[in-house]
C-alpha cells in the first residue's frame, strides 16, 4: 500500500524575525491612526513610539498593538451645504425700480448716456457675491 506522508501545515516561525525601518515606519503610522481615532493618549503614543523606534524584532512591534483593534476604522463625514436659490442682493432689489426707470427714460429720450451707469451697477453688484466652488 501507499503510505501517505502528510506534511504538517506551515507554522509561524518560532524564532523572532528581525525588522527594518519600513516596518518601524508602518508601526508608527498605525500608532498615529490610533491616536487620531482617540484610542491612545499623548503619553501612550509617546511611550509606544519610543518602543517602536527601539524595536529589533517583529514580536517587539506586536506587543504595541495587543490592546488595539487590528485595523483602525476611519469614518469620513462629508458635510454639504443646502442649496439656496440664487437671489439678487437686497441692495440691487431696492435699486431695481430706479434702474428700470432710467432704462425706460434713456430709450424714450434717446439718451444712451443713462444706459452706461445701469450696466456698471449691474456688473459691480455681481462682483461682491461669494462664489462657492466644489
């Protein structure tokens, strides 16, 4: 009969593995995320940062995250402003009858000089408005 030689599943290394600067930087980034999420105080962050900078093996870094969730959840809240209908400024609304009267008078009297100030008032009134870009 055939004897089946089953190999045992791969076990994690029992000896500690040396780490480099990349692993330390990644650990510092994760600690910063946990601090930003409010899971660590400033003192805890400082203490764990010192430990991470002095870590030589992977087990040294694992000890820093034992009491923290594996992946910090980040929630992004996007606030939107309600859309407001475009309204003419109240100052322009107050001047609108006068502007219309000046426009009609300039047409009736054939005096185009009165149209110039009306155009300038319309242009300048729109320059002071706030523009919100998205």
